[in-house]
C-alpha cells in the first residue's frame, strides 16, 4: 500500500478546516518534528481509516470518541492509496450523538 493523499478533520491534533496532505510525487517520506506536531496522529489516521481503530484511549467507552479533537462533535479521515496498481479511497467518519 502506498498512501497518495489524506484528508483529516477534527482528528486528534488536526482541526478544521479539512487538513489535506498530498503524498503523491514522493518516493520516500519521513515524518519528523517536535513532540505534539501530529506525526503519530497521521499514523493513527491511516490505521483508523483502514481498520476502524487506532490507539486505545483509556477511559472511553468507544475509542473513536478519544480520537476526536476536544470540544468537537464530528471527525473525518479520507485516505487515497495505491495497491496492486489500483487506486482506492476510503472515508471514515464519526459523530458524537447525544
């Protein structure tokens, strides 16, 4: 799997408006930066988009709620990737309902 593009909204440290990251055109990507800048959040977004779960957040009934930015009621991750010469797009959303 080769990630091509990811869009995030209210996912961990990625807030509104929708944050777009384009990986296409790069043969090798290295995430680097200071603590709290969102490196691990990008990896969590990839795994959440693909498998519906990321890091386990303690103290939450549903882990999805722990991935949403504080004070927000909905989040979204859209991932476009290349696999076996085919391009796929998966979009996962979660909304807190009362």
